[in-house]
C-alpha cells in the first residue's frame, strides 16, 4: 500500500501504519530463527555453568535446546502464575521430573517470553509455587522464593498466604510418600536471564542444602525492531506462540536444518518452507513405544496397572494386526483403522472415533459408559487379569486428552491405591468414588506421562462417575 498517496490517512495514522509494518517485518521467520539460535548459546552456557541438565518448558523452551541436549521436558503454564490467578495445578504436577532432579542435584528449566517482561510468569511464579508446595508437603517448610525483579513484595505475600491451602489439596492426592523416596532435600529456584551478567565459575557450584531449580529465561529484553545484528533483527521470545509464525517448522526440523535456514534470506526461508525442502520430520513430542510397535505408537505405561495410553505416530495405521503387543484396544482416534475379521483374530477392539474440540468433548461424555462396559466385558470378565503381559491399550488423537479420560475412569472405578484390580471384588467401587479419589488416580497418570487433559474431559469423567454413585 502506498501510504503517502492516500490523503485520507493522517500523519498520526501514517506513522502508526508504518510502525506496525516495520514491527511485523522485524518478527519474520528468518529473524525469529536467527534470534532463537543466538539465545540457545546462552542456554548452553547456563547449563555448563551450573553443571545441570537442560529441561524444556513446553512448548516454547524446546526451541532453544538442541534435541540431543534435552534431558526432559515439563509443562508449567504461565497462566498459573498470572497476577490474581495464581494456582498449583493438580493436572500439571510435573512429578516425572523429580527423579532427574534427585539424580543430577538440580535442573535448568528453559523458557522465554515476548516483549514487555523480563521473564515469563511460568518461571517467575508458577515454578516457585510448585517448589514451595512440594517442599511444604515433603519437608514441612513452605517458604516461597521469588525474584524481587519480577514479583513485588505485595504479590509475593499474597501468593505465600495460599501455599498451605495448595499443599493440603496436593496431600489429598496421596503420593507424597513416593516423592519422599526420591527427594532428600528441598527445591530452590534460582533465576538466570541474559539481562543479568552470568559469571561462569571455574567449576559448577555445589548446593548442599537444596536441589537447584535454575530458571533460565533464554531471551534478552528488547523492543521490537530495536536491536539490529549482523544480518537480522533480534526478536525477544522469538519461539513464543510458534503456531502463529512457524509455518509448519518444529523444533526438531529447525535443529536438523539449522545451517540451511540460518544462511537463507527471509524470502528463501519462506520458499524452503513452502516447497517442503526440509530434512527430517519426526514429532518433537513423542515417547517410545514398546516391543516392535515403537514405529507406530507413542505410548506410556501407567505404573503397574497394565494400561497403556497414547496416540498413533502415523495419521492412520492400516490395520490393527500391525499392533502386535496388544490384544485389547480402545481406539478413540478420529483417523480410522481397518478392523480385523473377528473369525481370524483374538483381538478385542472398541473403535469410537472422536474428533477434537467441543463436539468431541460432548461425544466423549456420551461414549464413556460404552468404554467402561467394554472394559468390564473384556479385561474384567476374562480369567487372565490385565497386566504388563496382557495389557490394555487406549489411544486418542493427542495421546493426552480422551485416552487420559478413559483410563482415568477405569482406574477410578476398578483399581486400588497400589494400582491393582481387586481380584476379590471386580465390581465398581461405587460407594467411595469422589473427586479426591479421581484426583488421586489422575495423579497416577500424570506421574507417568506428560499429559494435559482438557477441563471438558475431566468434567465428563466426574459427571459420569459421580452419577455412578447414584445408580
């Protein structure tokens, strides 16, 4: 558009339009990728300085770490740290990370944020709340540590006043004993940002009194377009909200094709993406399968229950006979798979294609009684109980929503606190189903797999199971 040729545009509007255009140009894909590569060097330096493994806070943090350097990933949401909305999420406990913390003496959690903040709320408040609650539950000390440059004294006091309440909610999950088995000293957050000079010690420091949870903000604080570097404009928090800018590039694709992408111009990067000229393409967020199904499935065993949850690695698996390690399958994936001939297979399969979104949530609630009935007819009715040798597989499109809801319902109805079916009483535990029990079974799942079931899915589970008490 020729702004100057349009007399209807005032000088103020012209300045605003030009500024907006320049800001958009400064945040091009090329500038973002160059900025991510630059910030990753700081992340690697922090890991070396503390001698601790790198952990990506999904999903932004994963961009800043070479895949081979990612020891684990976590999911701490910034919304749990937003002012006035602070919370300790029982859906995102991130307890799978405790073993790595204990073995390594600590971890470096990597994240970033866009302009306007020095560090994301996930690092300034959500993780510190998590540390304080776990410390209070395990050691009886709920002192909250926050960065004075990011959290005011007033906000700190308001958050700390709620640590006791969140601790009681966490204790009702009934898993503190399992944490105690791994955690021998408290967790302590330490903040590191590029805005504060990091003096690299000659040797990594030793922390005798706590496990260091180093919270590394990858990006410097700058205004859009304000910092030109050789060949690009620096973008603060360049990886944030990647769905809006990455055009199909994933962290693994970026690191696999790093040299090609960084050496290309803005136009060439767009052409490379548009023409599909990138090597690799495996998912960035997969877990290994079992047996010879590792190429087909991204699945996780739920403790000793004999239940596996997850998703298909491919958009569609041609035939269920290709899944050789499971004879009992509940498939809630929207992509169809050919059902085997019942005369020639010993597989028991319930196929209920459920789409994503609100429509899918409504359908999941309606189908949940059928899922429970299928479990009763197959896993409970047969003489050989469900086990790691005779497992149940539950699939959905994401591997973290409807499959979680189905497993959660089954665990809540039929399993005891140790993760076993009561062989003497295979009836649903109708009289003791309440929200605390459901929460404890959800904790069993989230300790094994990084999942984030939607609120609608959990409401569906509670609705169906609470209704079970009245039958």
